[in-house]
């Protein structure tokens, strides 16, 4: 991995579970002082890398770099869509209404706006499309919340970071 970073080009490495692949590629990558984009198969692995593995390695190596975690648009609260859903009041059941109010309360204190932080909000919840945005329904710079948008904030953080952790879906969606 270190040799490939120095000489350039592509490298594909395959190894079984638990053999240390993460450290094997992260150590030389971090020591190279290059900007790094790490793409994982799952959101869970993204979290593990960003929250556990990277901080541990940075501490041991004594390397000071800025890291960022970037997920897809549907992983972040859209304040406009949440307010729109609250105003419409067309949710199908009392549980959805209660969860929407829990999301609203959480929205006032969240820093990152990742909907996975909301206790009890399941990945398959029918509420998620009502409080997140897609490329098609995002108002962009016309939105009243454009400056405080969680997606924009995560993207700004990623642009400033030395190490960005994304998932394959996001990587290939933007790779066109």
C-alpha cells in the first residue's frame, strides 16, 4: 500500500475478515500526508472507521489531520421538509406524529443532523422521506435553511478535511 501511494496508480487488495486490512491501508495512507478518501461498503463500517479506528490510529501515530464523515443526502435532516410535514399534518397514525415531534425536538440540538441519531427512528420508517431530501426535491440555494443545511455542512466539512470517509453508494453516485 505504501509503495502504491508513492508510485501512484491503482491497487485492489482483498483479504479475509479480521486480518487487519483497515490498519494496513490506513497507516501508510495517513503517514503519506496525502488527502485520503476512504469508501466503505456500509454505513456501519463508515461509523466504525470515523469514530473508532481513525482516532485510535491518529493517536498512536501522532498524526494531526482533520477527518470528516460524509453520508448520502437521505441520511441528513432537511429542516424545510420537516417543517413542511409538520405544517401539513397528514401523517397516517399517532406513532408517526409522535416520532415527527421527537425529530423536531432533536433538530434543535443536533450538530450533524444525521437522522440515525434520533432514538427510535428506524431506517425503514415511512417518516424518513418526509424529513430528508432528495436531489429532485431539494430547493438548493432557494431554501430558507440553505446556510444551516446539514447536507451542506457535511459537504463543507468534507471539503476541508484531510481524510473523508464515505460509502460506496455515495462514491459511485457522484462518480459520473
